[in-house]
C-alpha cells in the first residue's frame, strides 16, 4: 500500500474516507471539532444520540457529511484523553486499518496521527501508523487452493501532519516504516511456511534472492565446509534429518569494509521435533516457527539495505532440522564445537544453543562491533515473560541498554534478565566441558550462560523470542518480531547512538 504525508484542514481533503478520533466521554478531537463546525454540528448530533461514546475500539462510519468533500467519515474511539498512550495509539491505528479494509474506500486520510501521544513526536506516530497498518492488513493464504482473491480495496493512505515543517520528518518516517514493515512481512511469510516447504535450502535461496535484489554478498556454507571448520555442535543437530544443513551469511556494507560490523545471528531450525528427546504431539506443528530468529535476521538485513543505512551489518543464519533418527544425537552424546569446547548433550531438544554456539564462534572472523543472537530458545522464557516482551541477556551493559531503548521506541520491547556467574555452575558436566542444559531452574538464563561461553571475545547480547515470535490459538501465525527492535537498534547505531529517537 502507498503511504504519503500531507498537511491541510479536513474540509479541503477530497478522499474516500477521513478518519478522526473521539475521546471518552463523547469528546471530539480537535480535528473532529473542526469538521463538526464546518458541517453545522453533524458530529455533535451523533454524539448526543449516543451513537459513539469514544470508548477504545468503537467506530462509527458516516456518509455524505455536509460541506465535507470526502465520501465517508470514520469516527474512532480513543478512550480517555489523558490515557491516550503509545499502546492505545497502536490499538487505535490497528482498529482503523481493520475497519477501513471493509469500507470500499480506495484512498483514506487519517488524522489519528495528529493526536497527542505523550513523549512521542510526529515521526514516531507516522512510522507506527505505517507499521501497524501493514501488520493489520497482512494475510497469509497463498497456500490455500482457493485463496481470498478479492482485491484489497484500500490502496493509498494519507497520513496527516499538523504543520508543513512536519512533511520532511514524516516522509523519512514513512521510508523507515515501509522498510521495517517489509522486513516484518518477510519474517512472517518465512515463519508461516510449513516445514516441508521452508527447509534450510529454501531459507538459503531466500537469502540469495535478497542479496541479488540489494547487491549484498551472500555465502552459503554446506555440510562439507562446516566439517572442515569443525562445527561439530551444529552438524550434530542435523544428523537426524534428510535435509542438508546450511550456514547462511548475508553481508550488507553501508560503510567502508574496514568499519566493524554489527553481526546478527538467528536460529534457523526449520522444524524442531525435539530429536530423540521428542516433543509432545500437541501443538508440535508450531515448531515450524523455530526458525523465526533466522527469519528476523533476514528481515532486518533487508530493511537495513532498503534504507541504505550507513553501517555494516552481517546476518548469520545456522539452519537445519531436528528430527529423531537412527543417526540423531542421543542423550549422553558428547560433541566438539568449533571453538574446541566439548558439550554433553543431556537433552536433544536443547538443540538451538548447539547450532548457535558454532555460529557465534564463526562470527569472530568479522571482528564485530557487537553481536546479537536471536532465537526461539526456551519455553522457560514464555513462562517468565509471556508474549509481551522478549528476554534479553548480555555480557555488556551498554549494549543491553541500547537494545532495551531501541525496543522501547519501536514498541517491540525486551526485558533484561541476569547473566551472573553463579548460574554457570548448573551447566557443569562430569564428562565434558559443559552440559547443554542446566536443569529446570532458570532455564532461560542457563541457556544464555551456555552461549556466553562462546561470546567472550566480543560484546554480545542474546534475545530469547520464544514467547514473541508467533501467536498460537485462533490467531496462530508469525508476528515478525523482533524485526522492528533490531532495525531500530541499527538505525540508532547508524546515527551514532540516535539519542533523539532511541528513548
């Protein structure tokens, strides 16, 4: 869909639909009040009748308002004006997109972007409008024999800004929001594909296509090459699968190559049955989402390239399947990682850390400024944080603060957990340098402690997205998180910290 910014009063906007807000209790927003005056009190009449109270989620679609050149007017409830915060703004924006999809209007003009959101400027509101609208209109039905081919009526959205001086920042916000939305769509599409289509080979092919589109260097390491590098941990996970493993490397250079890059490492398990430590059958279909970390890396690198950010970004996606087989890892097996450290595999379902540890060692060759790994790693993180925040652990406090700040601005939030040395004791093994699990207690933390042993030579952070990468139940599907967080982190890094947009 096309997004543009425009400055102007509503009575002069010729559009398929104009969107304005109403607060509780029956209080018109400033723009709605302008329309009410121009129309001779048409909106006040509907308020007096009780047609809309202004409660969150309420909408009222009106036609042929006097002295208004637009065909329709959509009133949307925004709740109490003093409580209109970031979350309510996003919810209101999503509601608008959902209702507009069914109005038949091909072009709309939204004045929701002119509502005050405490602590957020017009750039934030414009960008969020783009991202939330695209996310709301997203559908994945390309694998249905009779997909819904009805053409989406809404093709163009005008986002209103109060002053002409807001046009420049608004256009930049649209550019950023468009890139983030495209990156999230890529991540969602990849996540929603079934395991028989989205294999490690398929992921590698998608990375190659991104590389061709944006002129990026793409490298795909095959099994033989990984064997020569000594990636025994990664390769041990793939032994139970007929699908060949891949180590996918995508390089974006927005600065001279001598500048240290940000390296993003994403877990790419295209299906995880748990191996010999097999998972319960219920909801196992959702283990196609175990590659969402890798998908988010591809989405973030694509967005960085689309925006032509002035920094270097390396995306690394270790990809395989984890299935039971006569040659699969067995509990008690000991494998040797690329770093030379040995691991006792006490649970074959703790495989994500095995493919990530070799990838972290591989990342050292890029002399990174920082490394962030992203993984649907532990069910313990879902128990701890639910679906609202990703878990964050890091060996560098400044890096952790940058990530938390980026997540707060992008409304793709994370929560930091401790990475104390005391937790390392839970990984002790009688037979190897470490075990791959640390018991039931603090499962998210001990998983990160395992990875930390492979990240001692650079600034590193770990995002556990097991609770945020997809939704279950009626709304089952990939969310595209944490693409927005990662891209905001890259934007801030590209602009030397981006203090004006990071908080």
